[in-house]
C-alpha cells in the first residue's frame, strides 16, 4: 500500500513540475521574447518572484518523492521501472541544481524577499 501512495504522490508532483516546465517553454518564453528588453526583464523578475516560493518547495519535495519511490523498489533494482525512475530522479536533481545556481547568480533571492 505504501508503494501505491508514494507512486501516486510522485506522479502528481512530477506531472506538476514537468507541466510547468513545458508551459514555460511553449507559452511564457515565446510571449516574453516579443517584449522590449526592459519589459522582458521586468516580466521575468515578476514571474520569478511568483514562482520562487512554490518552486522552493515543489522541486525538493519532488526529488524526495522520487527517492522514496526508489527506496521502496529496492528489491526491483533490475526492473525497467526502477531504471527509468532513477533516470528521472537524476534529471530532476540536475534541474534543481541548475535552477538554484541560476537564481542565485541572477540575484533573484533578493527580488523575492524585497
């Protein structure tokens, strides 16, 4: 039963995170690229301020749910499901690191608090 609950939570979280990323690439980024530079930067900052509180929670919780699922599958390490979940977890960890570095370098943490 625990595995089913963890799998459901993991699916829910990964879908929210992936859907958000696709939405950004397909809808938000193209729209922002049509704006003049100053407006583009202001819009990016505003979006980042909105995303930051949610992503600070959603991204690490998603990685934790992936790790929990992998931990519950310890007996099935040779299965395709385990390997695909491991690959997805690695991708989410890489994305989490990349976003953290990007936001830190851009100084977005200062924008989010002020």
